[in-house]
C-alpha cells in the first residue's frame, strides 16, 4: 500500500482493517499513534491505550534507537520506508516483522496542515525461523555434525514452527531396510516398531514412499490399508494421520523418508508443504554427505574386497585393544595362504578374490566378537585375541588352519586352501602392535620354510633370519643397480651325438663379497617377494643376448640360448614387445632365444599372460616347459598353448636306472612329447648310464654335469674346442 484514498473511513473499511493478519498503525506527521487495528493486538499484544500519543518505533524497537532515527530519515527523504525489523512484544519477547511506512496524503489537506503516516507490520517470524533452520543445517553439514544429531535438531525445529506435528526421518539402505534416524517426539515403542522394516506396501506411509519414490498421504491411519495390523498401535499413541515424502540423492535413489505425523485426521496444508519441500533437499544433502564420509572412511580403513579392517584400521583397533589389556595376556596370529599365487595365476584374479572372501568368512566363524581380525595385504591376515594365554596356541592355531582347509569350489574347480600361521604373545613378545606383527610374521616365515598347513611360535632367533632376509634384499637391489650379477652357461647336447651342441641355458649367478656364492633359489625367491623379478629378468635377457651376440662375433656357432622366466613377467602387458626389442637391439632373431617357463605360467588364465604367450608365439620365440611333471599341470594345456619343448626334471632322471616308476614316467613323457611334436630335454644327467638309457628311449637332448657344468661365457669357446677334438676322425 503506497497511498490511501481520501475517502472517509467506513464501517466496512474498519472491519476489513481489523480482520487483517497484518498489524496496522496510523500516526500523525510526528509519528505519534492515532489508531491501531486488532491485528497489532493479536501479533504484538499492544492495545490502543498502550501506544496512543506515543511514537511506536521507539516503543517497538527501543533497543535500537539509531534504527528509528534511520527510518525517520528515510521518510523525510522519500516519504516511505521498507525493511525487516525485530520488534518487541508487550510481554518482552522478540518477533521479526516486515515493515512498511508510507505517508498518507489527504486532499484537501486538513486545516492544521499536518499529514499522517501509515505503518504496516507483517509477521515474518516463520520465514526467519526457517531461514535460521536452513542456515544451521548447512553449517552442521559443513562442520560434519553427526547425522542423527543434525536431523534430531531439524525435527525439533520443524515441530516448533508447525504445532501439533511430530516429525521423523528414516534411512533406507541398499537392501531396502529402513531405520529411524531421528524422531524426537515419537513414543519409544513406536520408534522400536519402525526399526529394521523393509520398504514396501503394508508397512506404513514411509515404507510405501520409499518403495515407490513418491509422497504418500494417509489422512486417516486407522482406515489406511498400508498400516495393516500396526494401525491401532499408532492411533493409540495419538498419531492419526501421516504424510511421508521420499528423500532422494543426486542420482534419484531413495535414501530415506521425511514424515509428518498429525494428532488429527487431516492432510498437509501449505505451511507443511513449504517446510517439507525445503527440508527434503537439506536432508538429502546431509545424508549424502554422511554417506560419502562413511564411504571415504570405508575406503581408507577397510579392505574393499573382504570388508575386514585394512592394515591401518587393524593397527588402530589393535592398539586400542592392547591398551585395554594392561595386566592381561593376549595372542597375535599372522596368517599367510600357501600357494595363493599359483591359485590366483592359474584360475584368474576373480577366483583369487573369491578365495580371499571365503577365508575372511572362515576366520570370522572361528574368532570371537572381541577379537580383532584384519587383512593386511594380498593373502596375509592377522587376528589379535585378547585374554588368551600361550597354552591355548595349539588349539587356536589348529582351529584356524582346519577352518581354512575346508574344501572350496570356484568355477567348478575344487581346492583345499592351506595356510601357515605365526604366533606371538602379548606382552612377552612385544607391547605394541608393530612389534607383535613383525615377530608373528617372522614366525609365519619359519612355518612356511618347513612346509604347508603349519603353525609356529615366535622365537627370538627368528629375528636374525628375518634381518638376514631384509639384508639380502638390500644387497640384491644394490647388485642389480651395479650390474654385479653374472651369467653362467650350461650346454645342451644331442643324445645321439654328445659332441654336437643343441643350445645353452643361461643361469644367473651372484657372488657376494661377504657371503660368497649365493644360490639362485635363495636370491630369486627374494627377488619374487621384493618385487625385483622384473628388473632381474630384464637384466637376464639383455645379458644373455649380449653374450650370444659376442660369441657369434667370435665365430662360435651357438644355435640358441635359453633363459628362465617367472610367472610375474607375463603379467606385464608389454613383456613380449620388450623381449623382441632386446633381440633386435643385439641383432638377433626370434629363433635365437628359448624362454623357459614354469607350469604356473601355463595354468595362468589372466588376459595379460595369455596375450603375451600368443604374441611370443606369433613372433617365433619358442617356449620350453621347465621341470615338467613336478607340478599340477593338466595335459590338456600342452596342446592348447604354444609349447615347443619339455624339460624333464632331474628328479626323474636321477632314478631312471634304479626306479621302475621313474623309468615308466619318463617313457610316458617321451611318448607324449613325441605325439605332440615337442622336443624333450633331460636335465640333471650326471652319469654315462643315465645318458645311455635316455638315448635308448629316444630322448633327443641331454643336459647335465656328465657333459659340462655351468661355466662363464669366456670358457664356452674352450669347451667347444674340446668337443670338436672328440669328434671321430
């Protein structure tokens, strides 16, 4: 309203003015009260006699006298004022009002020459309270206030803004299970009834709203079919009607419900809808932020595969448990699966993941709620068991091993998982989790060195073994960096003409200045565990190709050179291309290199391995199956994979003249290889009798000390000269 008409007030006009929801004040030009309407009395409590002859601005906003002066200044400049004021009621309470002050122009002007002012106040307390609620909720979200507390405060604020309403917020998980997050005014037995309900029809308005993704209004709970048998319980609690709205995340998924319960049979009004419309968005923000926080925590502290605590979380929980165990004893078990790498490589990573999940479940079944179980790395698990003594170690360790060893089937393949366990005691072997883990790990390695499916208790001397292993890893890294490793070469000859060279096998050798010659099984195992095998293989292939190129430049006729590979080498998608590049770098052809692989490579079904095998075959690089017959390979793989050579393990060769079983198995291998067009190389031939027997059975290639020990590359020329001199005249 900007200008009033000059007409004299009528009874109808006065009646409309008094029935207005706004507060009206008419003053003289000096802002002294002349008249008020009944709306002011309803909103602020003042009657005409309380304000008549007074300046209402000073009375209503007397706490801010400078504001009243500002309003008068605006009236003098423009004749009007618009703004928001916090006014004081007659009882001393404060309320926010939108204020409009206009000059009343009358024509003809009164004889006195004065004019009047019209002041209109409109209650915006609801708006201000709701703005404060929104602001507080957003601040709580930013400050990461716990979600239940945040929603509890929201429900209380809504119930203050909208009387006779009870508010509840429920969560909905990925399985459709609903649980109350906040319901401050709901009876406790009703909240218990709402807990663990699956969304769907006939489970109340919230269950239907969550299931359908649409709002549900039950104007009469007693007659609503969605409540079924629960309706009397709600009605007896004074809950007669309900309006439930789904809370959706940014992807449109229902993550909760916001419900208003009424104490009478009714539907929501405009106020209710305004409140819920804004709060749904705020609830969605708060719930999604909370879910993201939990997801980040889950990723940071829990293993995504098994859902067990990861190393970080395990250490935190274990330290807390150890702190609470002062004066008591406990046990730490460190578990490592046996031959997990072979399982993972042969059947694929999905099968390996399935096995790890199964192991986690089995550990959970043989431990107590107070025990701390975690997955520390690929196939390593740890269990901290408080209030257990050393006398219980045999029983507890064996229980875990037996649980792990239950048969397990994946993709139609049955296996019996095994593990080794190392155990140490608190506080005898350590008082912090890092020390206990380190010593239990050392005990586990001691168990593994003795076989499979074993457990071992930590002994102080085990630390020395672990330290030696760590030192060997450091020294091996240094040797690789400084090119301190060597290659020795063992000739392979034809059985029908031992003086004729078939090829040579390159064998890694390491002479340490302190330890002397380190056996290949020792340092190769360290390379595997330390992640150095790729670096070692790169050196091996490059050094072998360098030597072959050198021999040929010297005029030596070396047909080809063979090198041993690890299963891990084939997991590198670029491995085949790297091998080919090394051959080209030294001016060699693909037929000049023989790659010896183990049966674990043949059984590895990972895409990278299969792609590398295919690429090597297409390049013309031949593959040899090393130690054939000692592992778990299936004969069906031999005709499906590009294997051109089988190496008969020396464990068969050394007994062919004395054991009927060894001789029978050797004949079988020779027959299989002949039928598949493969060449057989017999390793470990140490006597003339073995060489003659193998030759008589049709084994074409022999290798062993009977012909030559592994030798440095510089000695190869002399050996070939001696072989040439042995040729018949």
